[in-house]
C-alpha cells in the first residue's frame, strides 16, 4: 500500500509528519512525503492564516485527482479549527492537532482487516503530546529538524494557534539529546523547532542554552528555529558564542516596528527593547543573520504607523524580511476588537516593504566576505546550500572536481546572485 503524507505550514507540522511516515514505514508500508498517486493520503493541515486554510482544503481536491478512489485522512490545525470544512469534502477521517502518530495504527488496522474505513471524527478535544523516545521522526535530509516544544502562552491578539495547540509544553532534555544522537552521520545540521522555542523549559526553568550546550558535543551544526525577543540576554548570547557548532542565524520575530501596533498585537516588548536585543546579538556575532517576520496591514494600522515600521526595519538592518499581510482569524482578540483594513491597502504595503527587504538582503550579503556552507543539492549548474548565517550560496559546478553535496565547505562570497550569492571554495 502506498501512503502519501502531505504537509502544509510550519516546521513543527513537518516534523510530526516525518514521525508519522517513520511509523508507517516500520509497519511495512510504502510511505513518503511526496505528492504523487497513492492508495492513502494523509493531509497535515495549517491554520495560521485564512490562505493556509484555503490551501489545506484545496489539497483534498488535488489528492482526489491523483486517485479518485483513495482514502483521505485529514489532521492538523485547520481541521482542529473547523472540522466541517473537510467533512464536506467527503474524506474518510478527520482529527485535529493531537494523535497524528495514531493515524498509522488506524490505517494499519483497517488495511489488515481489509475492511471499509468508517467516517470518523476524533481527537479534537486533545492536545498534542510532547512525545519522548516513541516519536523519532524519519530524517532523510541533510538537515534534521527536531521538535523540542509545543503550544504557546503568548496569546498575540492576531494568532489562533494557542487556541488550537494549547499552552506551552516542553520535551524532556534527554529525549531530545537521544534523538539527536541517533541521527546518521549524513545529517550535518540540526534545527531545533517548536511553536515557541523560546519557552523551552526543564522543571519550569528556562533550559534552551543548557540543551544547546549538550547538543554541541555531537559535532553537527546547530540552528535555532524562530525565537522571541524575550530569549535574548547578555548571558544567553554570550553562552551561544562559546559553542563550537552554533550557527549565528536568529529568526527574531518582530511583527511590527511601531509600538502602538505592537500593543494592539499584544506583543510583549517595545521597538526599543527589540533594538537592544539586536545590539546584544551583534556584540557577540557581528555578522549574524537576523531575519524576521513582519505583519503589514494589521487592524487599524495607519499610514504613519506603517512608515514607522519601514523606518525601524531599515534602522535594524535585518538580513531578510518575511512579510505577511494581516489575516483575520475568527476567535482571536483582534478579530473581535479591531477593524480590518482593505486588501488593497495590505497589498500596497506588502509591495513597499518587499522593496526595502530586497535592499536590506543585498546589503547584508555584501558585508560578508567568507562563509561556511553546507552543500545540500545540485540546482542546474550550481551546488547550493546555506551559510552558517543563512545566506543561500551558489557554487558553480564547473569549479569543483567531485560532488560536494553533504559537505561543509569554506567559501569566499564573490557577488550577489538570485536569492543569495555566488561563492568560490577557499582553503581553511
């Protein structure tokens, strides 16, 4: 039996899908993460924006076109948020954010019985467990993602995820280390991921630096997923600088560069505090890649407030911006209290900020002279990978004698190219 597990949304979803695939493979099924004809499809959905939910619904139709007789299972945040939108699509089974691994048991049970799958809706009242050693995700890539945390306590006014995934819970430190230690030698880089990695704790106390120190001895590059401003302190960043294998890339979520908008968003910092955090990072990592998310067109955002955001991102000199138009999420505080802006205004502001982001990215790349690059794949005439500070690097294939894939290379950055830079191999 062929089983396609299709994932939408964040790296946490991807990790959970990989764990499901591993479970199915161990049961003897041909399970994979490619969207291609299969007997069974499992769609792991996303609800972070209205567009994400729309794509999740559309994925049902795409799977049905690949095999009109296929059994389709739906799970994840979008089905947790609104079950009916998938039941109307005539799928076999719907669950929410919890018990994704258990889908493997259900598929296996009915496959062996060769019985008809009943229409089922379950697990919507549960929250995802922080699985320990029974949830080791199948890692087929050069870079491995390890989930260390789930849920969020921040309750930003625009975000529905805490209502779907619940309060913050952390995975045991020894469980994380055990999974990392079992990774193959081919895996050269580990990315720690979660809904709010910043809130990783052991016995109620912050423990992310402790975890990173423990992982550092494995000899693999270590990278953090998205983090919050509250994580950054002199002690924490100084501790990172003492690690041998830490990649100085900080995806530090901003969302707005205007204090009045941040207040409406229920973000727990000011622009001044955020700028101080960036200064601490650059004190210890002068060429750190500092990327960020920005929501434009948030409820009642004035032109003046938007211009403050534009000025702030220029002043901070981010290495890259991830820009999103505000998406109204029913059930959130923002949807209840504030007036939404028109799609036209949002679109105009996205375009304006994209121009600023493109210039910031170019300026950052030009500041870099050397880099350490993990080559991940061949793309046309180039071998491609990311530097330690998250510059996408293109190494001309004609300049190498043998395939450098899955190797960490020291390179010289020559010039900007496509979404990154052309590089040349140099001696250490």
